């Protein structure tokens, strides 16, 4: 079974524009599901799968599937957050790419899938944590 979240993380670690921001190799600050505590700071990315499944036609499964992926960009400034979000967008919003073991045919943000904000410090400092969330629909080949 394809783990599209892990494959997207693998793919992003090959993109120099992304790794210039979040680090590279095993030190890259890109995680599934949540930010790892004490894991090297910001900026960083979190990838979450929040939906999708196989495409089923009248004759059964068609050999393609979709996934709804949330890509969260976190940084300590609004500018750094926006730069990271747009860099990831430039790397993945396309068709016909190979992410690890996944062959994608389309990847695009959902119609209402882009928002951003800031979480204010609770420790008395003035440092906010800025975030952006872009929700992508990805279509890919599968044997499921």
C-alpha cells in the first residue's frame, strides 16, 4: 500500500529550494502529522493526510486514487512562513511527478484550501508562531 504522506516527505527532501529553508537529509524539519518536540526549530513543515481513497468506476477500482493532503508551514515570521508555503506550492502543484514510490498525475490546492495565521506566545514573549495551511488534492496511480 502506498504511503503518500511519507512519499511526499521523501520528495520534498529532494527539492533544493525546500531544503534550503527546512534543512536536508535526516535533519530536514519535515514531519508527518505533527511538529516533533525539540526537533530543531523553525521553519518547518507538517504533512497530514485528511481524506481520499481509490477511484471506483462501474467495473470496480480504476487503478487511480486521490488523497487530500494538508501541508502546514510554520515559521517565526510572517515572511518566512509565506516563503516556505509558496516554495512548497511551486514544488508540488503540478502533474506527472514521482514522489518516492508514488506516481502522481495531478496535484492542486483545493478551492478553499489556503489559509494562514499566527499563534501568539503564551510565555510572555512577543514571539508569534506563524503558520500557513494549504490543502492539496493529489491524484496518483495505485494497485490498491
